[in-house]
């Protein structure tokens, strides 16, 4: 085990903490930082050392961060690290394969700034690692240490490390991603299914500028997204392919892989080149049956993992983070136990409906658009055309994409705690 900056203790000792966050990824790392900003101390445990997540080969994805997500990143000190490398999303164009009908979201229709920002995940991880290092008094990092179990009594929860050692806490937060060991240890069930699809992720260079436009094309195997990255001449691709065919595409030599991309992009970006590695992600939908069990709370993909068709998985996780910061800071100011049931029940009620709704919408969109059945294709093209022509309907969907509707936590509305 390496001693990370702000390192708490050796894993073989028994450690006590008020709040333990397991999983220092995009969601867990953001939560630790947000709490630290408000004087609440946490211990952050991850099976990876902070330096391990920042290479281009580690993740390869870029995330569409909604306008409200950007406000949270700003409030917790990450945005100054990201602003110069984030690409504002000015327009979104959704088209159905070769159909001429498309849906066009233009940020000028709302007059509220960009629809969101494209941020490379490695830059987000780098920013989180830098800010955590700057908070040694408020964030203790235990890494790399994998967590394997959890036991709970009325007064405390104990997290067990895979290679020995334990940590006692008043509140344990699982932010371990979709294969959460704590969720399993606590016996929280998950409902969901795998999609017969794999997301192929790659970064491309192109001769023509993307002009801040995000494109999503619905092809029979699934959505093909071309997402603008900082600099004008790079884009992040999320190419959803039938699971059985993805491995063949991933194994193609570079020139043939680029030719396949070219065929799907359609030439409007000029000559294409491949930058960096190709990675793949199996896709699925998964909901935990509950987000709170005694002194354990689930957030981010540990609580809900959804299809990336609308680029909303991380945005939901950030909403969990902002809601939980608000509740835990309230508890701290009132001198309450961080696992006080009133606050945790509020968290569950606050976040569950929003997460279920978005998961359901992405599931329906994926089913309706990822096929080539003529009557469905005609109906969905009419649907796109109708939404595009009715301004109030279009604005309604735009505000959803920007994450500015619903019961937003204060930090996502630009309001201080
Ligand atoms: C192809 C694709 C594209 C996407 N694009 C977007 C997008 O544009 N916009 C958007 O909002 N969302 C997007 N998403 C969703 C988004 O990537 C996820 O929702 C987000 O990464 C979840 O973050 P997390 O921190 O909850 O989990 P993770 O990123 O999985 O992090 C989990 C952390 O926990 C640690 N960990 C795991 N198990 C243990 C253990 N047992 N002990 C200790 N540590 C552990 C891991 O090392 C890791 O650091 C996309 C997803 C995919 C697949």
C-alpha cells in the first residue's frame, strides 16, 4: 500500500472515522471535496492509488457535464482546474441514421450559456487528485486498498479491507461504481439487465472544426455520438455496437477502424485520425432496491447505472453528491450523527425518483432508437420532427439535458450552503 497525500493510517491498524467514503472515483472524490469545502472531514478509501486513474489509457471517456453539474464542480473547487480544457456544448444535433429529419438544440434558444461542457474523464480525475492533495486536514486517503466487507451495529459500521485491517465509522458511503462490494455485503438487491450492446470509446482528430456541436446519430445497433473536445479538432466517440460485433471492430488495424468511423460520421468533419487507445464498456441498466441501509448510503453508479445514450450517468451521480453534501453539512452544523435517519431518509426520497425516471427514459430511448424496424423508424422520425417544431416542447427537453429542472440541490443552483 502506498501512502497517498493525506494518508490516514496503515491498513493493518484499526482506524476510526466519522464518515468513510469507499470509492474515490468521479462521484466519491467529488463528495469528499464538497464536504471538505464545508469543513466536514472524511476518510476516502480506493483500491487504486490517486495517480493510477489519470493516464489516457485508463478510461478514455469524456463526459458531457450538464450546466447544473458544472455549477457543482465550480462550488467544490474543481472547475478552475477544468475550465481551460472543457469544451462548451453549443448545439446538439440528433438524427436518425440517414434520415433528413433531425432534432436541433441550439443554446441561443435559451440564452443561458452553453448546454453543458465536454470534459475528459482523465482531466476530472487529475483535478480531483490535485484538490484532495490540497486538503490533508479534511480528507484522509487510504489507497490502494480494496474493500471487501461491511458489518453494522446500532452505533457504528465497520468496513473490512480485503488484505486485512478495518475501519469503524458512523456513516459509510459506497461510491464504488456499479459492482459495489458494500452493496453486496449489506444485502441490498439490484434490479436491472444487460443490453446486447457494447460502447466502443475512442478519441478522433479531424481536419474540420466541430464548432462546439455534439452529434448523436441513431444507427440500428445503437447511438453513435460525436462529442466535441477542447481545441476544435478533436472529438470523443461513443459508438454503441452489437455486443457480438464490438470485439471485431476493436481488433481492426487503425486504418480500417478509422474507415469504419468515417462511414458512420459521414465526412462532415474532414479527414479523421485516431488519437490514443480504443476502449470498450459493456452496457446495462441497474438500480439498487434502496439507497440507505442503516449506516450505509449508496451513491453514483453503486446506486444506479444507466445507458450512456443521453450522457446522464455521471450527472445523476453529481446530483446525489450535491444532495448528500447539503444533508451532511446540515447534520454537522446541528451536531447530529451523520447517519441520522431523518437526513438519510430525505436523501433517499430526494434522489430516488429522479434517478429512476432518467434510467427509465434512457431505457425507452435505447429500445425505440436502436433498431431498424420500419414502423418504429417512421414513428420516431415523426416524434423527432414534432419536438423540433414545437418550441415549448423543445425547450422542455433542452432544460432536462442541461439538468436545470426538478428539485435541484443548492450547490447546483449556484446557492451557497
Ligand atoms: C461509454 C460511456 C460513456 C458515458 N458518458 C457519460 C457522459 O457523457 N455524461 C455522464 O454524465 N455520464 C456518462 N457516463 C456514465 C459515467 O461514466 C458513470 O456514471 C460514472 O463514471 C460513475 O462514477 P462513479 O464514481 O459512481 O463510479 P466509478 O467511476 O466506477 O468509480 C468507482 C471508484 O471506486 C473504486 N472501487 C471500486 N470497488 C472498490 C472496492 N471494492 N474497494 C475500494 N475501491 C473500490 C474504483 O477504483 C473507482 O475509483 C458514461 C458511461 C459510459 C459507459
